[in-house]
């Protein structure tokens, strides 16, 4: 009884390449007491996990990944065997079970059971995307930390990305003017024509001039997924009382040395502005509230689920690397084929 | 009829020196319609004004200072002549009337009348310090933006300075553990022995190691007056949910080029932390509330007014320069002698 895993072959130097990862056959261990065996249905690709691939990156949030271990990543799957009282065969769980077809974990600490909502016809993989960390990050980041009100200008970076497109759509639902920063014209067209963004900025162009043109009264809310130089430029365009929600900093994840931060942080003082970082799991007790809202908006046709799906665990490594080339639109997921290793 | 002013002789290159300023005799102009003449009683010295001495530093907050003009600065004084209906001889006003013995300004835009509170025996100059922008910055920065609760660890930089010592004392009144960062052992002793701070950190030493020792559970609130490298180091010691109130950045005011910002801003994300800049004048409608609290605490003997007073306008320039050498304890004020130029 074997299954396939993708392990960290070596630590990426800068931008990850497919050779940093390797598909291996893994033997299935006997199920220990209090443990649960899960067959993963899909793997979520999240640029943020790049951070913990570095040597010594372990912190209070996550441990550093180890060479030879399955790569850490969020998955959704079905319980196929359980020696834990809280989980039964058939339960759907979302957890950080790694890039593996089958995973065995301690049910006390690792698994989150998902109530599958019958109001919405989505498959299980959506619980990694718009109904999972991606959608929840957009929701809590925008509403709790960005705190926009109708009519304000909301700027989103990596706006065609997994979290950015959802944050921008939510700001539109609220009645804001939404400007998206993205990296190419195809994405820009998608944001304005399909998702209803009011304007876009190409981050490869003169961001400062484009900000002056598209946000003439300043940026009230900046939902930031990239950090780095774009953040520094935006700090010169804040409206009085601006709120910056720091969701991530994809621009810096691959730096081997820490890049300097914005030289103009003092603008926070003169604009009485706030910058707040957040991790969605600190809002765990409000996941259901957020999911209910997201499902309502999807059912009303106001929130579009933008996904890029690949198939087969052999494609996970390459798909992860592609994220840093800005090739994908929306949430990137890899669906797994049912394995022959697990009877069900 | 003449009075003395201190004008900007040239723009400081880096740290200001006394030769950047010059005392001049100025002629008293006739009082135009809607204008008010004020005899200044004291001048406040505020490091933050250094910023607007730079070429092209004008922004939405203040214009850049001009060479040959009286240096911008906050003053408290008495109206000695008025052609404006809202002001009468004898009124006390706090305003940005500059380093001048006598100033003439438009009463519609420039002057703030002060209600002199009889509950407290302080002289007028205190309205530039603990009852003025200094005390109000500590109050609004700490309570609105730092939002400490009893038992939390509050860290204050430039803790023996004008705003810092007040913020630290207020956090003690609230029941917090207060740690002050300062630049020498005399100041450190004053903070712990006279003001009741729990611990101090010498910023000329190993700040990182001292933070580990004095804030073992992390910093819940950082009241920051200095920015720069100290801010970067503190960002590595945040407690979960930390709040940073950015009051100023004295470490960077003298830089001719903008220094890079903190390279570890991403810590705001992993600690779900907030960084908020503020300017006290945006809380103008709550000045009375804050002053009442401050007066009560002073009357109860729980809040000590720490001042460094000099005398005579000829000393303003040198006193301003000394602030950047970290020589002063508490609020620096220059009291002016009544001039012979004004009859009253």
C-alpha cells in the first residue's frame, strides 16, 4: 500500500524551480491510536508557504520545512480510516496535510472538519479557495482591517491573484471604487471587464504616475499582497486616515537577504494612517459567519470564483513555481486523482 | 517699536547647529483688519519641526520654512491688541506663531484660545508642554492608538523626552508594565526612580538583547518617538496583537537622504500587529477631555511635569540644536522676557 508525496529535495535559492521538489512513493504506515487517515482531494498552492522553505524559518506560526519531508501545504480531503472519536469515514477535513495523496495525522491537533454547505453547489476543492483560507483572508483583511466604507477608494495589489481578486470583488459589493494593481494587460482586462474593477495599474510601469491618475483623492484602503517597492510607492498616495491591510508580501518571499522596508513610513504619521498585518487563523471563531456571507454573494452572482486548476500530484511543484512568475489568474489548486492505495 | 525674532539663516545640513539660526530685530507692523497682535510668553521646542526646515518639505500638514523668515514653532502668549471680534486684550492663545517675541496674525485662521483652568496652578508655558501638544500627543497616541490594558507591557522610545515620559507615566497610571528606551544612565535612573518605570533599555547598547531581557513575553504596545533602527529591532519582539503608535521619528529627521525602512515589516503579519501614525491636531475636538484627565492626574500627584526651561529668545536656536544631542530631560521650553516694544 503506497501513495505519492512531493518532498522538498533542497531549499530553493530565490525563486523556486521545479527541481527543488521531487515526487516519491511513500509506504502507508499502520494507523496509530487517535490518528486519522485522509485521502486528499486537492492541494492548495499558497505563495506564503515559500517563507518556511528557508533554513531556520521556523517561528511561532509554523516550523521550517525539512529536506526530504512532504512539502507543507493546505489540503482538503476525506477521512478514509479513523482511530479518533471525533472523525468518521467520509468526513471532509481541511488541514495542513502537505503535498501528499494520503496523509496520516493525529486527530487531536491537525484536522479541521468542514460542514459542507448544501446551499451552494461547489466541489470540495473550493474549501481551499473561495470558501477556505483564500476567501477568508480577503474577507477578514478587507472588512476587519481595511474597514472600507461605500464610496472610498480601495486599492488591491496582486489584484488578479487568489486573495486579491476576491478582496476587490468584495469592495465592489460594498460600493467602493476599486483599483487593482497587476502585472499584465490580460489580467487588467479581466479585472475591469469580468470582475467590474474601476481601474487598473500595471506594476511594471510607472506606478507613481498611475496612482496619481487612478486615485486622485488618495488611497483610503490598501489591501496589500506584495509589499516591497509597490508598498513604498503607495505610501506616497495615502488619503488622510488611510488603512493598509497587510495580507502578504510575495515580492519579498524569495529574497535571500531581507530587503529594506519603505523609507517613507513617516507618511503614516502625517496621514494618520494605520497598517495592520493579519493571519486569517486568528479569526477562526468567525469562519462560519464569513463563509455564509461568501456563499450568499456567490449565489446572488455578485462574487465570481476565479480558479486555475491542475490535475495530479506530479504537477504540484511546477504549479507552485509558476505562481512566482505571475502566470496564474485567481486561486491555483491541484486536484488529485483517487489513489489505488486506499480502499473506499 | 521693534521686537526680536529668530530667523532661519540657512537650511540645516543634517543635525542643526546654532549658526543655522540668527536673532534679528524686527519692526512692528500696523495691525491690519481682522488681525491680532500677541506677545509670546514662551516658545515650545519640538524636534518634529526639523522636517519642515528642509528645501521642498512643504506638505498638507505645514509649508516648508523659508530662509530669512522667523522659524516656525508653537508659542503661548497674550493678546496685546486686537482688530478681530473673537479676541480681546489679555486672552491667552496657543498658536504656531514662530520664534518671535511679538507676532501679528490673522485671527480667522491662526489662533487657538486657551481656557486657563483654575483647578491647577501652572503657568502659561505649561500649555506648550504637558497641557499642550506634548501631553496631548502622549494621551491620544497611547490611549487611542496604543490601546494598552492593565498588565500589558508598554515600551516607549525617547522615554525621557517630552512626549515619551508622559506616555510612560500614563501607562503606569493605567497599570501597565512600562519599559523605557533612553540614551544614558542618568535618564534611565530618573525614569525608574522618579517616574516609576519598571525597566529601561539603553539604545547605545545591544537593544535586541535588552528587549529579550526586559520584555520576555513580547511588547504589547510600542509608543515610538524615534523610528529607524530601534523600530526595526522592536519589530522582532512584538507580542501577538501588538499595537505600535508612531508619534515621531526623531532618528530620521536629520537625514538628507531617506533612510531605508524596517526590513522586517512582515512581522506585522505574523504577529497580527498594527502600526498607526497620528498627529494630535486630528483629535482637536477632544482636547478638553484630555486636558481634564491630565489635570486630574497632576493634582493627584500621579503625573509629574518634567520640564527643561531656558530663558530669552537668544537661546532658542541653541536649545533646539541641543534636543538632537539627547541632552534634555522632558519638555524643553524657552520663556521670553516681556518686551519693551509692547505697551500693556
